[in-house]
């Protein structure tokens, strides 16, 4: 492990359904009940942020909406119509940070960091994910295949060139979906 740089390489991306099943297995609530509560929580977060409130969820963290300003044309005066929503900022709670403080890490030799799965297996994983979720982004490809962004983008571009997937969107919001009838 380099003394000046450490990088977290995610093993996988845990989705809502799996999280609900895990919570259900360790409680008396059904996975459907948990999913409903989490969706209601998401709706309440949106509502309060929309109303201009910050949210502090004890043990989890603090949510704040951030804004951006579009520049007025021809050097005009900045008004409220130039202001728009940008993103949601999340700052984890001290309690959550404390609970994660004991994480253990192990060095991975540089040549093994992204050695991982063979190309065809990575692409099969992408197609399986698309079968379950409907869409995929490069970051998800990186997580499910434990590969670099470069490898994920190569896989997505190759599947797109083969006509198996289609690109949706541009820039940071690019997603991919399966092409009907493609295998």
C-alpha cells in the first residue's frame, strides 16, 4: 500500500431489495414493510428539502440541498429565476463515522487491483444486472465487476457496438439499457 495514497475498491453495490431482505431476516418486519418505510422516508426527505429544510437523521447523517446560479444573459441582474436546485449534500453523523472507524483494510498489489474477472464474465454480469434492474451506469459496472472505470467503459462500449445495449443520456448522467431481442 502506497504511503501517500489509498483507494477504496468496492466489492459490490447493495441494492434496496437486498437491504430490505437483510433487515427482514434480522427483525420481525417483512421485506415489503421495510421497503415501504424506506420509500416513505425518501419521500419525506424530498418533501422537507423541497420546502427548504435541512434534515438531520440521528445515527445516519445530515442532508442539505445545494443550489447553483445560471448567469443572466447580457450581464443582466441575477434574480430568483436564475437559481436552481443542484444536488443533495450528505454529511454522515459522528456516530456512523465512529461505527465505521474500525474497518480493516488489506493491501492489494498494484498488478492485482483490477486483474479480476475475464472480459466475457464482466460483460455477462452487466447483462444480468440489466435483466434485473433495467439500466446500468459505469460506476455500477465497476462495483459489480471490481474493475477500473476504463474496463467498465470498454465493456459498455463493446456491448453497445454489438447492439446488445443502448446508451441513454450524456455526460455524467449516461446510463445504458438492454436492447430488446439482443442476447
